[in-house]
C-alpha cells in the first residue's frame, strides 16, 4: 500500500506548452514540476520568496525524468508530487504527471534540491527555525 501523501497540481495543456504538432515539448514537464513545488510550499503557508528572504537558495543538483506517454494540446494534466522526509541538506521531490481522467502516467520524475546560503554560496547543514517544519 502506498502511504505517501501526494500533493496535486492541475493544469490544461496550452499552445505555448507544445511543439508545432500540438505535443507537449519535453522541457515543459520540468516547468510544471517547478510550478507544483511552488504550489506545494504555498499550500503549507510558505512562498518561495520566504526562502530567499531567509537567505536560502534551492538550486537543482539532480534531475531525472522518464517519459512514458505524450500529452497533447487541450488535455488536462495532473502533476502529483511528494517530498521525501527532509534530512540533511537535500530536498528530494518525486513526481507523477498524469493525464486527467485516465490516471495514465505520462512522465515520472525526481528532482533533488540543495539548501545553499545565498551570500556565501555554501551548502547549509541546518535550516533556520521554521523552514524545516514546513517541509514535514
């Protein structure tokens, strides 16, 4: 049984998401994953700007995608994401991008972010109080 708590972010494929044939361009899925991450934080009462104000950058240090099925112009998509329990200095996000109404997985992905001090550019070993709790 899957005990993960998925966060769901819905959207509709727009013309600017696609190539000339109306098929979603592969890089669009990465942008949707980021949108879902930001929405996840907002749903927990934290804007991405809060991280910046706290002096923290979250650069991508690893990205993996597995394309299974294309989405096309006008279709609904559901970006499902969950965050592994936060330990150490990495935030590991998992994604399942599905076609709405079918539950068919179109893209699976994982993105790993590092916590970095904006000024020194050094990896943070500990988050400021209040930020880590949002991630649990």
